[in-house]
C-alpha cells in the first residue's frame, strides 16, 4: 500500500517560503550539534543528555517510526513530555525519520 500525499502537502512542498524556512531550521539544528555551537546551546544539550530519555533516544524514535501509536511511560521529569517531541523534531529535521 503506497502513501498518498494530499494536495495541501504538495503545495507546501513547492512553497518557496516553506523551503527557505526548512533550510533555516536545518541550519539551526546542525548548529546545535556543531562543535562551534554557542555556549548556551552546549549547556542545553548537556542538560538534555542527563535526562533518562536521552539514553533511550534511538529506541523511542524506532518505536515512533514503526508504530502508529506509541505509549511512553516514565517517571516525572524523565523527559517524556519535553524531550521525546524534541527528538522527533530533530530527527525529522535531519531527514532520518519519515512521518
């Protein structure tokens, strides 16, 4: 069974403003993980790496990619509400995950 693309998605894919914004967002994402990232970004990343969800990033992304519904359970403060969406957005921005 193939995946169909709606006319709205087709129009968005051809919109030069969206293409430019996507390029800018990808540049911002790449800068986050660059050795040349600002000290503030490096601090944020270091804090993210301390959360329990960071160690499960690949497993979480694989579950999201392979299942229509993914239920994540964890203790308060583990990153399930803030970090999982960020992992997904980062992954989509780097074109490694197809939603």
